[in-house]
C-alpha cells in the first residue's frame, strides 16, 4: 500500500468486477493491468464479509490495499484478515426479532440456503454468513409492508440499502463513507469508482470519475448529474468486460489521466 498513489480504483464486486452469474473476475484482467501499470491501487468495495473478501483480494492481487466490507460498515486494512463488528450484527438480529415480518436474512437462512440462492460453494456460503456489521436478506412481503418494516427499523437507527440481489440492513455507514476514510488516509491523486447497483451511487458520485456498469439483472440506475459533464459514464457491456472497457478508456485518455501523470 502506497501513500499518494497516482490513481485509486474503488470497485463493487458482484455484477461489476465479478460476473453476476459465475463470480469470476478474469475478464477484467486487461483493465487491471492498466491500473498496475499506472502504479495505481484497487480497493474492493462490497457487501461481502471480511472472510469473503480477504481471499478474493489475494486472488486478484490487491492484498496490499484496503477493502471496504459489508457495504461500507467496515474497512479491512492490509495485513488484517478479520474485524470486530463491536456487536453490530447481534444488535440487528435482535432488532429483527421484534420487527414486522417479511425480511428473511442470512441469519435466518443459514449457509446451505444462502448457497442455494447464490450458487456459492458451501465454504463460500459459510464465509458469506460470517456477518459482523450488517445483514443481507430477501424481502418476502408486499411493497406496502416493506414501507412499514423500514419505518420500524429506522427508529432503532437501522437503514436498508438495495444491492444487486439483496436488501442489506446496517447502522448506516455507506461505501462512500468508507471511501472517504481511505482517501483521507492514502491521499490518491485521482479516484475512479465503479458499480452497478443503487448502493454504489454515492461512491460513484464521490469519485473523480464514476462508472455505472451495465447489469440487466439489477434495478435501473437513475441519471446522475455527472453524466452530463462526462465525469460519470455508463458501460455498454456488463460485469468484468464492462469494467475493463471503462478503466482502460479512462486511463488511456490524456484529457482524463493528465491529473495523474502530469503530462499533456
């Protein structure tokens, strides 16, 4: 991990750097090569747990950089494998015992059902259930009942954020909040943020350049102000292919990358 990297890339995982169906990242390798050549860093930002992200971080080759876990509720700094959630997860689970019915979280499903829903291998599903800060799950009730549920949990300071597949409950810290903490610590010259779902919007808007990755399986993303200015773009291709297309386009453009290199 280097202070003042020329560029720091913040990336969502499922449906963005990882293929929505296969969870593979290899098709993004050509884009990652551009990041490494620019002496940049990659910060994974996901609803995944620390136990899920740590081996993935090693596989991709970015273990020297921090990772944002559980939708921004925690930061996994280099050299660490696990975090203490300070009881946040238990508080959420206790709250759900008294909340209106309709939310079925990972704590209700268990690893076997999570594996069935996501297609994850058994050990991967166990790691996905190793929650410390937040609780993903599926809403099984009506839209009207969901509004009541959200109002009730909000009284205890819990918010819900929609990702590509699940509704995730937490005490409110976002990916953008964690991104801001990392930027303060590392002071990159330029930032790029990529994502495909509503819970990525604040992170995308906070970066120097934001990228909305096409994902037919995710909720449609609203038009953002930065799109008219060219600081936020949308990809034509989905997943890691779209990820690589966007990163290469940004880092290959002297008009965009001059702030990093000082050239042009």
